[in-house]
């Protein structure tokens, strides 16, 4: 029986990079479900690869037609928020998957598929290093949004608080100081679960 490995962590913890590395690891044979999001596309992202980027009307239409499940609305400011949702095309009888998202979306996926089928992979990085990575990434954007970077950084402290991680039953953590070492540790962990 397959599993859903659900990668999450605070912003700039290296989730997207690690996700890409793990998806290329042929011995893991992981598939993905490309989720939909209403958040803006970042430099270097491609529609249909990490996410399908769309607007709220598209999300509502997909939900009403039964093409979207596990929708989560992430609201981090009074002015804006983003919706994330996955397609319900998962075959756990024959395949394992790697997904990426927030703690809130992890809980929705776990509720939908069951605790025994969803394995959390929590990535953490020391806050100073994480802030430095976030700043470097934002500088590469065509129109850097430093205020949003700060807001997201502070919001992650609440969204991934120790209390919330404990409530979600997340005890296994992967400290990402070296991408290669972290990728190897996660790959070994996934192989143990299979």
C-alpha cells in the first residue's frame, strides 16, 4: 500500500528545492499531485509544475464540479490570502506520493486519507538562516515585496508553533543545514516507511 509523504515547514526552509530533489530520485518512485493555488507565481516557477496558479473563481468552479478536494484557505493578512487545493486523483493501492504544503493543509489531507496513509516530513532551519534565505530569494524577484516577506516570516511563527506541531503529532524533524544531507536523510526515511 502506498503512502502520501507530506512535506512542510516555514517559509525559506528549503521545501521546494528538497521536493524537486526527491522527485528526481528514481529509487523512491514517488508521484505527485499538482495542487492549485491562488498565490502569485514566484520567479522561476512554472504553471502546472509545482502548482496550478489560478484565481478564486477557478477554484470555486473546480470545487463545485468535484475536481478539487482538500481546499484550504490560508489567510495571513486582512488584505489578502491564498487558497490551496489538491486534485482527488490519488491511487494509494499502487503508488506513493510526495506533496508539499502548510501544516493546515497537511491536517486536511490527513483527515481525508487517514493517519496511516499520510506521513509528515517537517523541515526546519534556524531562524537567522531562514531569514537570510528569504531575503536572498526576494531580491531575485522582479518586484521584491519585503513587507510581505516579513509578514510571512512572522506568520510562520504562529502557523508552525511548537503547540500546533505537537497537536498535529509531528515529532520527526529534518534540520536543513545542507540540502544534500537533508535530501539523503529524507530519502532514507521514506525508504524505511515503504
